[in-house]
C-alpha cells in the first residue's frame, strides 16, 4: 500500500527530530518565507502523488525506460526514454506486418507543459542518423540559453541541441572511449549540469569512466576533470562492492558517476551510484565532504539522481534511489537524511527503478522510472 501524505509527514518529522538532537536545528530564518517550500519552517516538505498528471500521450505513443527528467524555467517537464526497450507486443502497430492496433514508440525527447499536455517531441531512430539524435539517451539538462544537452551513455557522447531538436554540437566521439585521463573522449556520460554564470558544462562521466569532466559550453573545449575526493581517477583500481559491510572503508574511486547538480552557492553534488554516496565539491574540483546513503545497498547502488528544492537557500536535497525504489530527503546544510517517500511497486505513487528526477518552481517533484513501470509521476508538494 502507498504511504499517505500524512504518514509521510510523520515519518519525516520524526526523522528530523532525531537528526536535530544530534546536529542541532538549522536556523529557521535561513530561508525566505516567500520562497520556501511549504513545510520548510517546521521540517521537510511532504509530497502527494498527482494521479492526473501527465495526460494521455497523443498519437498512440508509448514510453520505454525513462532515463532522464528535467524541469525548465517555464516549468515544462522534459523527459528522455529508450524506445529500444519496448517489446514487439508493446509496439504492435509498427511491426511488419502490424500485429495489433497499438502502440507506437514516442519520440526520444518529450516536452510536457505544467498541465500535463505534450508540447513537442523529437528524436526518431527510424528516420534519423545516429549523428542527429541522442541514441541511448541518458542525462538531460536545459541551460540558461535554452539549449538542450543530452548524454548518450552507451555511445560516449554528450549532444547539444536547440529547443526544437536541431543538433548544435557533440562532445566525445560515437562508440570511442579513451579512459578517465582522456581530455577529448568520454566514457559513458550519465548526467549533465551547466553553470549559468560561466557556461561551463559539467558531465558525470561515469558508466565507463570514473570522473567529473568540464567543458566550455560554447566551444566544447576541455577545461578540467577530477575523480573521487578530487583526486585523479584510476580506471584500474578495484573494490569489492558485493562484500561491503558496515565497517568497510569507503571506495577510494568513483564507481558509477551517475548524476551531478550544482547549487546556487557554488557547490557541485555528485551521485556515485554504486558507491551509495553523494560527494560534494567546489566548482574547481576541490573536495568538500561526502554522505553515504543506505550503505549496504548492493546491485546498482542507492545514489541515482540529485535534485534540490527551489527556495533561495535550496534547503532540501532529494536523492532518487533506483535500487530501494524511493526518494530520500536530505537537509542540505549537513546532508542528514530527514525523510523519504515512495516504495517499490506498480501502483500510483510507487516506483520501479526511479531513474530521472527534477523539481519545478513550486517545489513539486517529477520522477521517471527506468524499469517496467516506464512512466513519469508528479508528486505535489504539500503542507
């Protein structure tokens, strides 16, 4: 059974009380009351799934595994998915000959308005060359100039597009990887964040490589890169994640650098998925701190995707956990876990491998699933 908003609020408040007893209560005046998410004065916000969002997709479209979700400055929700994960039965209408009336793979990239209506879709594997669309899309960011950045994790590229899908630039080379020390090639890029002040493109280069790498957003010129703890990445280092215990030393290298997010106060938060942790850096790569989440999570790990609340102080950090099928709520000032929502399942409000996540200007959270759920859900912020 899905947890009710009331139960979620109680759980979150109890967790906050326990955290504050150890670390002290954060200052209540640190966030403006006019911009703070509902509930931030007393504790973390609670969320309730909105079963009416989105509306039915047009044109008999159906989604495959959702890899990324991003909310732009218009509060439009963008998603990328993998049409190649759809089965013949799911896309009966496009078989040769057709085996049924429905359905048709949706375009790789969809833009959805706040009411849940599809605005546009682009990226068609059936008609476009791989140089023109993001095959195996993974990682999505719409920058301050309206450019759309999409990673292609299996093919080692990050591609830059206009809002309507015109290809502008490619970082990396299709199907070519040079390792974590290479300054021109990528290795499984999974997450992207663009600094609105410097136009620097930060890439979580982490399905094959073990680093964060930074490029100039206009020219694509290499700027810098770093590995775990701000040290040079080592592709040959080993760590037995399956044998990890509560007393094990933390991995000295990144495992799967799966996502990153830049805060307004100049920090970069990196999700090291299989490492079950968030590492925090200054924008030049200087290491600041780390936080382990559900440390004994095995398989794919617990740290998938990072998002933040939209208040000026970005008081709350959200972490999608695709192995435990939930979203963790952390207090950003000390990275203490103060709440959670979601659980594994196929019912409304439940997840199977939450893999994409973003937050709109009101504090509502949008989560996309990469497993057999294959949907994006809206969780409205409450009191």
